[in-house]
């Protein structure tokens, strides 16, 4: 149905509304007391729908003027419903109400909805029938209000309205339901949208499509995003837009905070009261509340918003499962934790999108109008704020509210300070997500924020694993908490989330007013005391630490990065300070030329060492480092000997890269019973490996570009083991990047690289080796001893850039091999006997390759690549490719 409204609502009238609906009616009628029958049912239905309705329950004496309170109630109502009954005109009070209502409609845009209850609309417009008889009496009384009453009746009678007999086939309950629905729709069409909330309208429309409001299914929808990204605003705007379509509604704000303060039982009471509009139910136990909610709402179509949920217990208590609610119900949950939504089996997760630059400028301009500031200066400074906020609505609102009454100089000063000292109110909101992490997850997040934002995930995960941070599950939790993202295999996060982490590193001033003041004081805050930080990565902080007394205790530092580019600014090469970092978990250290390492390096608690420098040796003799799990040595031109491994019982990964002077590994490497990953790359003078017969758990062996290995084969002596004359010998190759495979602890047989007497050939015996890379080794056919290869669990083999003329896998025992790479083996003519387990074969740029054996039994083979060849290769499954 149509309704009235001759002008749009002004901002001033909108602010003065205290009621949604004003009911104008004649209480006493021949059909009975209208007040106690139809009007009472209508009033009750409107209130149950959440419509704030004004209904006068005081009957004034006939002919007495309308009270000022009633006039005020009419003026402050957004909608007026006029119920024209047969005796409506008998009341001068009702007619005075009508005149004032029509005045409000014309002057302030009040919406007027007439209802013709057992009367004909034309009788109202033209004052015929009962209305005509009544007005004849008024004429005889010479009432001076008659003309204004007639005009009011004419205006109201011309409005489109409800006629019960023509609506819902005259069924009273259906008629009232239609009125309530129409009123709800009109009210919610008045809710502020894009004008007040920049960018919300399009986002609400997008979410409404996903809600499938036409569907009778019960749907639970999660709205997930970083703190301050607009989750609550989106949910609130959506609620206002669609709540009129439901039998009952509840928007439960600040669930996290309220459940902590008042208990879940109180929140259960709020939901029941909001949806049912009945006297509040007293709930004493959460389980009792669950039962009551389900028993009262399972047949109702409801809309419930649970805002800012942070614990699974809250969802279990307030919206336990889909079958708690009636057909067509929608349960909307806002949270920073995606895992909560997944574990609760919501139907869909909507990730909030931050504002683009245009929307951000618009929102900021709304909060901080230009005023007297020059337009060029305003645009420049606004862009600075937008760049700082990076689309985060919270930051734009907070900064806009702060700057709205400032002059141009104050703007410039405030923006300059933001570069050094961030807005604490913004960071405190973001820190809520951090506070919800366990200690290991907090450590992981702070490491990423300080060292690995914008860096590749792979190397970082190796460090985290060595430090016992369980990064696979930990990183997933951080993503679910909207603290980090992974894009193109690199770690990313919002600038302000990173800044929040830096504040915590500097001593967590966010929850302490005194520390907040220190953080703003550039002469005394924790920012100028890097020795108190848990992580050190900035050049200035490294310089300050290196300038300290060599005996100073540095017990707070857990991780530090010292790069070669920092040495130009160091006052002295005071490397002794590193030995005083008693809690150091990991260090990435590039030592400059001519420097010596501290006597007590590395610290005993070190888990991961990444080192580069000119040293010939890292440390002399035996050092007991029980926590050290990973060593990565790179670009060590002068290194002639690796460390003694005897004191490293838990070392799991040893990586050596670009050590041109190194000829061999320390023999103690054979005692590393936990070593699972060993790589040697670009070590051109590397001559030999010591025996590795007791490395029982080695899963990955990578050997790369160690050119002198093949030339030194005949110089290596033999020894007896396993009833054979054998020596342990490895050929060089280039290290690839692949994930370690799952470790099997029950394997006892070691990896052996054998030389049988009177034969010089590469041989492997290992039941745990999963990945073997022998790349760029200049290996030929004679360098492979086919008789002594037994690696039953090997899955990946890289023999690329070698000098093989043929490779026969019929003899090699590789029953589980899945990936084989022989690319750039330019002399390779024949490749035969591929195992049936093979899934991927790469033979790119093999210019001489003519024949590949029958692969018809290779049922898992899905990827075959011969890129860079001009001639066909025959006999793959009997065909030429």
C-alpha cells in the first residue's frame, strides 16, 4: 500500500523523534470499545515487533482541548496511524489530533498511514454518512474549527490506506500482521545508510544476496575481519535493513565484554526478552537457558546478531545449533576469530573489506571537515591520514574526530607525531586479538611482525619450527584471528597491526597510562632502551646495543638480526655483547671482515643459528648446545671446518651454502641421531663426507655444485661395515626447495653411500630417505653402482645437470619414487625401467634423449615434460612425443 510523506525528513526532525508510531483512534464505538479490541491487538503486535508505539490511555472529557503532552507525542513520532472508525468524528479531540498530524506531515515530513475501520474512505473525504451527520451538528453549534477539520479529513481521506474488508480477505490477525510489516518496512527505510556510513550500502547489498532471504533454511553467517574494520557497523546496518522481515529480532552488542561482566545467563535472558517481547525470564544456569531458547524459538523466524564473539562457549550458549530456530531464521556472528566460525559450522563466512582510497577520503572528510583550512593543504593532509590508516575505518574515525577542530598547524604537528608515536586508542582495539592468543602464538606473531613481514614464508617456517613454535598450526591461528595474511607465499599484515606488535615489543605501554606517557616521551621511553626489547631488528637499536659495555646483561633479547649493511653505522665491532643475550632463541648474523667471534658464542639457549662472515671457524672445540636444532651457514668464503657436532645432540637441520674453502664436514656429524635434513651447496673445493652410517633419521639429502668430489673419488680409503668393504662418499649437486616428508621414528637402518672394492660407484642404502638431490654433479653412468641402491621409501630424486648417457631404473630399488628430474642431462640418450609409482617426469633440455622405456604400467603418471627439445622421444607407452 502507499502512504503519505510530502517532504523528506530533515536532520533536525530526525534527531527529535522519540516514538516510531503514534496511534490516533476513537476509543468508544458502537462496535465496542475500539481501544480494548482492535487497537489493543495492533498496539501489542507493533511492540512485539520492536516498534516503539505511543498509545494514549487517558480518556479526556468530550470537548476538552488536546493536551500539550499529546501534541508533543505526535510531533516526535515518525509515523502516525489514524484509525477512522464510525464514531471517530464524534470526538473533537480526535479531530484536533488529526489537524495537528496533517500539519506535521506537511511541515516535517511525518508519514501518515490511514486505516478505514468499518467506514468507507469516501465518507471520510466528503463527510457523508455518519461523518455527515456529525458535521451537521457541528455546523449548528457554529464551531469555528469545522473548516480545519473538514480540510484535515479531506487530506487524510485522499491518502492511500487500509480497508480491512479489502485486505487479507477480512481476516483480523492477517490484517494486523500486514500493517505491522508495512510499518516495519517504512521505519527501516528511514535508517541512515550511505550518507552516514561511507561504503556500507554496497557492502550491505552484497551480504544480503549471500543471506538468501528468500530461502526457508536456517542460516548462520559469520562476519570476520581485523579489529576496527567495520564488522559491527556492517552487521548493524544489515540488521536495520532486514529485521522487519522476521517474527522476532535481537542485536546483542559486545558479546565478549558482556559475557565476561554479566555471565552468559544474562545474555540468554536478553535474547529471549528481545525476541519474545515478554516479561523477562530469569535464567540461573547456562544449560537451562539453552533449553529455554530452543523451546521458545524453534518455531519462530528470528534474526539474531551476536556481535564481537571470541569464545566457543558463547556460541554454544546463545545459538547452539541450527535446529534451535524456526524456518527462515538468520543468525549473524561478528568475530575476529575465523576458527570459531569454522568450529561452529556456520554456513558462510563473510570477510570484511577495508575502504578503498576514495571511500577513505570521504569518511575522513565527513569526520574532519575542511573548515577554514586551504583546500590544497586539506587534500594533502587528508591523503597523509588515509595513507596511515590504510583503509581501516576505526583509524579514520578516531583521527577525524581528533583533528576536526584543529587548525592547519595542529594538523601538521599531529601527522608528524603519528610517524613516531601511533594513536594508542587504535592500537588498543587491535590488541584485543593479540590478547586472545596463547603464549606460543604470541611469540610467533611478534616474530613475524618484527622480522618477516613481506618475506617468504618458507625460510621463516624453518626458523619457527627450530624454535618449537609449531608454526603450521600457529600461522593458521594468526590468519583466523585476522592478524596476518599470506599473499604470494609471503607474510603480510596491516601497518597498524604491525605497529601494535612493535608497541608490545617496546614494553607493552598500551594498557599502562604511565608507560603510554613514556612512549610519547622521546627522551625516556622504552623505544630508546633496545636492550629491554625482546626482539631487535632496527639498525639504530643494533648500533645502540653494540655500543654498550661488553659485560652488560641483555637477558630480554630473544631474537636479533644483524646484517652487513649495519656495520657502517656501528661505533665498534663489539661482538662480545651477543654472548650476553642469555635468552637468545635465534640469530641471523652477518659478521664483518676482520672481526672475531665472542668466546662464549653461541648462547646455550640458542635454537637457530643463521650465520655469514669471513671466519675460518665458528667456534673451536666442543660446545654443548642442547637446544640448537638448525644451523644455516652461508657465504663463508674462508670457512675451512664446520663446528664440532658432538655437543649438538638435537640438531635436526644443517645447511651449508657457498663455502668455497671448505673441504670436508667435521667427522662428528656421524653422531647426529636426530638429523633429518642435510644440504651442501656451491662448495667447489668440497672433497669428501665422513662416515654417516649412524644418521638413522636422515630424510632429505641435498648435494650441489661440489665439483671436486668426483675427482677425489680414488683418493678415499675403504673400511668394513655390514659385511662389505665400503666408504661413505657423496657427490655434489644443487639444493632444491621442497618440504621435508614425515619422519618415521622406528627406522634403524642408516643411510650409506658405498664403494665396493674394485668399483667406484655411488650407492645408497637407507629406509628413511625420502628426498635425494644430486644435481649438477658431473656424474656419469659409471658413477652409479646399480647393484647397491636400496632406498625403498625414496619419493623424490633429482639427477639433473649431469653427464649420464643412460639411466636404468630396473636395477635401482626405488619402489615408491614419485618425482624424477633429469633435466639438462645433455648426454642422456636412454631412460628406462621407470617404476610404476612415478607421478612426474621432467626431462627438459635433454638434447640427446631418444628413448624412454615403456610407461604403460605407470598408472599414476600425470606430468611429463620434455621442454626445449626439437626431436621426438620414442617409446613412451609405445608412442612418440
